């Protein structure tokens, strides 16, 4: 940034360019591991991905999910926008690619601030879960100090998978079952 005399606002266009050295550097291992998880699902037809996401606008992650088609089950909130759908573009692209997209549009009732994914084998056995503070957005990957953790094991992954279903069943509400869980 110093070499190019960039200001903070100059960063945003660069982190959206997939091969930009600044994006690659700033996103580090976090991005690589997220893409690796999506890639594992894409390669193995016995695997599916269930994700509950607050923000989704990163081109590379969206394209990865689109490759999974009907084996990706994405529960997508409306982000922090109370009046609109911050994830409208991603939602439309995923639906067009035959991804199973479920809405969680809370419109100010609270935040659908989930940021997790679960890899499921043979439609029933959760085998790993990804969670952490990272939104699936370009700024989440590149301009914020975020973390991610991959938990391998059916017991913990199963808890995340159950939570995905509770969120899905709650729709645009905060049900007692969801709150109690």
C-alpha cells in the first residue's frame, strides 16, 4: 500500500479481484481453507454442504457454492440491512445455479448473524463443521481480523447440522425452540 500510495478506500476494489496480490495476502490461510472445504464437497458426490450465513458477497465463495448446485443448502439472512436484502445478488445467483437457498429475512427483528457450514455425508451424517467470526464477504475475508475453525467429528458437526435445521424451521422468526437451543 505504501509503495503504491494507496489510501484505505483504495483497498476495496483490490480485494474483489480474485488474483490480486493484496487479496491473496490479506485473505491468507482462511480463504484457502474455506475453498478447500467447498472443493472437497464438489469432488465427492456423497457430500453436501449446509451453511447458515449472515453476509455472502465474495465472488470466489459464491462461485464455489454454485459449483455444488443442489448439494449446497444455504440458509441466507438479509445481513444488517433492515429494509432490504443485502445478499440479494448472491441469493439470485445461487438460485439460478440450482443451489438450495432458504431465506432468513429478519428485517430488524434481530440479526441472522450465523457464520457456519456443515459437511454432511450420505445425506445424514455430519462429518465436519466450519465456524468462526468470518462473514463470507470480501471484507470479511480481507479487511477484518477474523477467524475460522474447522471441527472434524460427527458429534460436534451434528450439533451444527441440527442448528441449521432449527434455523431453517424458524424461517424469519425467533422461535422458542430456536431460542431455547
